[in-house]
C-alpha cells in the first residue's frame, strides 16, 4: 500500500516522541480545526487508537507505507 496522497494541515511523527505518544496525539486532536486534517506517522499500525478516534468524533484512513512506517490521516467526522 502506498502513502496517503493528501495535503494534511498538520503532521505528527510519533516515531520522534520518547515514551508514550498518546498525550501528544490527544493534544494534536484537540487542536485540530473542523476542516483540518492531521497526518500521524507511526512505526506500527495504531489499532488501539481507532476506537478512541471514533469515540471522539474523528475518522481515519491508514496506509502501511514501508517497514515500520504507517500513515494515519485523521479528520473530524
């Protein structure tokens, strides 16, 4: 699968975060405007995050772009 082809408004590369990235992701979601899109880059598919996104009113599209690289495009539903 290839990278998501999009012009995201914000990018958060969780691979650069030491320790648990959830707090950083949560903050980025809180700051996301109604028509903005966040690109989350991660070293694994963040399956546990999907329920959180849904519960908070977000939708996502995920692509496995390389070994240890996943892109998750997140926007408000």
